[in-house]
C-alpha cells in the first residue's frame, strides 16, 4: 500500500478564500440592509398581543409579558443582534460537524468495524475544527450573552423576578445565585466539554498516527478502549451542551427530547460531511481503495439517520401537540405559525426527512456519487435550517429572517471549516496503511 | 420430453468446486433448474447469473399501500363514521394519525414481502415439497438440471457434470 497523501492545492485554497471574502461582503451587505431602525418594535408588539390572546385563559400571560419587557433591557441594534444570532447558529452547527467527526471515528473503533478502515482520516480531519470552535464559541458567548440568552439578565432573579428562571438558576449560576451575574457553572461546562473533546481528539489522533509508523494491533486495542470511554463522555456532554447552547435560548421552555434532537441533527450532518468529503476526494483521484460498497454504507448511514432525526422530531412534536400546555406549545407556535419562520418550518421537514428518504430509498441511489452528493448538500442546507429554527426565533423574535447576512456568515464559517479540515488532512497519510482491518475494508462487499 | 419431470442431478461435496462447476455447466450452454445446498454459499447467485431481487419494489408497493390504507381508514373513522373529540383536537388531524400510519406501513410492507416470498417460492400450506436428494439437508450440494428444457442430451450433461467435479451423477424422475 502506497503512502497516499492529500495535497492541498493552491486553487482549492484560492476558491475557499474567495468564498470567505464573498461571505464577508454578503455579511456587510446584510448589516447595511438590516439597518438600525426600530421598525421591528411594532411587529414585536403584535406578537406579544398574539401570545396574550392565545394564552388569555392562563396566568402564563404575565410571564410572556415579563419576557417581552426583559428583551428591552439591552438597546442592541437589530443588525448587531442578528449578527450575534448568526455567529451562534454557525458556531453550534459547525461544532457539531467537527465533534461528530470524532464521534464517528470512535464508534468505528468501539464497534470493531472493518469496512471504514480506509476512510477514517476524513472524519478525523473534520474534528480538527474543534479548537477553533472552542475559541469562537467562548468568545461569542462573552460578547453576546445578554442578546442571545435571556436568562443572563441578573434583574430576572430579584424579588419581583421570574419564578421559573429562579428555579433554574443553580443550573447556570452555581455556586453563585442569579444576582451574582456570572454563570460559573455554565461557563465551566462549556470549557470542560471542549477541553474533554479536544483531549480525546488529540489522544485518538496520536494513536492513529503511531499505528502508521509501528503497525501491529497494540494501537488498535488502545484506540478501542479510548473510543469507548470517549463515547460515554460524549453521550453525556452532547446532551448537556444541547441544553446549554440551544435549549436555554428559550429558557421557559424545555423538552426532554432535546439532547437527542440536537445530537440527531449533528450526527446526520456529520455523516453527510464524511460522505461528501469521501466523494470529493475520490473525484479528485484520491482514495482508490474506496469503492461503491463503502459509499453504499455511508449512504445507508445518511438514509437511516435522516429517518432517525424525523423520528425524534416527530416524537418531540407529538407530545407537545397532544399535551397542549401553553408554555410548551409556544415553542411551536413561534416557529410554525409566526411570520418569518413558518416556511422554514416546512422546508426543514421536507429537506431533512422527505427528500433524503425518497432519494436514497433504492440501493442504486446509495451507490451513485452524483445522487449521494445531491443528498449530502440537501442535508447540509436542511440541517442548517434546523439549527436556524432552533436558535433564531428565540433571539430575534419576529425581526429574524434569512438574507445576505445568513448566507454570508455560513459561507465564512464553511470556508474556514473546510480550510482547517483540508490543511490537517494534508498533514497525514490519507490511508491508514497499518490499520489491522484495512484488508477487510478492501474486500468489503455489500 | 416433458418439462419439470426428468432431472439429472450432480452431487458435489465442496462449495468452491460447486461454484466452478456451475460456471462450467452454464458456459457449456446447459440451463440449471436449481442448486440445493445445506448452507448459504457466498457468491452462488452471481455464478447462477441471478439478477437483483425485486423484493425491494414489492416492499415499497406494500408499504405505500399501507400508508394509503391507514390514512383513508383513519379519515373515514374519525371524520365520518365515529367522530370523537380527543384532547380538543380536530376530528381529522394529521399528527395523531402518523403513528398508526407508520405502523400500518411497516406491517403491510413486512407481511407483503413474506407473502410474496412464499408465493413465488411455492411455499403454500400443505404443499408437498419435492425432494431431489435427502443429503441436501446434510452435507452435499446438488445441482438439478431439467432434461425437458435442455437441448443437450443426457450423456453429454452427465459427462460435463462428472468433469466439473461431481462425486455422483444421478437421475431423478417425478411423475
């Protein structure tokens, strides 16, 4: 087996830089068109009225009104708030793709999977984004916390504050109270999760590269144990990070499915990323050892987990729909029946369930690179909408929307992500030549 | 000679020899009726030149039938036959119909596939199966060649089978 290595061509670099510059121009265009006018306030009032009508018979009304007043604390301009929202959406989205890269590698080792031996370097390279994600996430949190997270306002925890948030303050502010202001427990969790993920990434990567040099099965067995431990850590941390980074944007609302929901969304996006990466490299003439049997398995993964995502989505929706409790249904009313979001709500379902389900149903579709690329792109866009729909309504209320800024920011993040991924991919051999299961992977047949 | 009555059976001991023999027999222009083996032999369907199974299409058809039936059934029941107020929802509301629709889709796809499999393989109840050779359930592979559909004569077939590594070549007649 030759030492195949990916070469990061200057043309590719140039294309990525152009994409990023285009993104910056689009973001600036978005800022200029959003402006700093306060025309959103009227719309906001209509929405508060609508919620009051909806909830007229419950004492929840007071709470929604208090919520609305709470939003007027900061005098942040709409464009800045929207910029923060975009930063947060893309942070969560691309952090997910990166950590799923590591999670995929770990699952392959923990399950002693042979078929994937030839493609593990691609998910590993995806996880190289983790340190950048950590820095960006923590930095954006410190700049934008009052705009994105309603619960960070200390005035909510005073004597005439918000009773629901007072009940949750320990989860954010421990060992302080809400009036203390600094959510130590929350920040600590963010730092610890990124720390643990990065630590396992370095550890697993080191063993994988040592295997290239030394061969033997010693590294494989060590990787299997490491992976099993990482998966336990990730099972807990992915759930809690979903509550922290996404669910706490709507702090009065909660769903017990939410950790799974975010994981399902991350996981299928990450799988689409691996699929797209493998096909892209194959079309460039790399990865000769990967044939349509391996692609078929990746296709089955994307197909199956699109259905899994829909299952989780529907389970969350049906429970809330049936129970019909105002503080729960408000989440779906904001997304399904309120103006800038209701089309995204349906696009989300079509792009993430219906299209992958129908396009990927036959065996042939999962073995053809053109269809696989198409589905991967649909899944990327669809799950971006999914995170948009989780985050934007809670922050922007009715002032949100999809325009230049959303497209531009996604381009910047995407280009940066791919740049980091390809840079790291070029540093190591593309094929793990001493992987004990490489031979099995070569003869993989589905 | 009538079809499906008179057979020549090649008996093989080893599955690698069997697969080579299947290829040799087919390239000599002989149609193989069926090959019986006590365990699944990898690559045998390629050697026999079988195309892709059409079972996925059957699964889709029955699954789609299940989806349609479930939706129509619930629409009829909740909308016309016996409307009930449940949790203050509309009589005909899509979300609560989805779990039933899902279950019926899966059920009909599964039962439809099992049924189709039994029909195309002639596995009807009280069907008395033909036994070509008792050892196919134990340790021998048997290749059955229908004399009624082959133009090659019996001696020729016997010769080819013996050359391809058959430990025995037997006749079998069903009346």
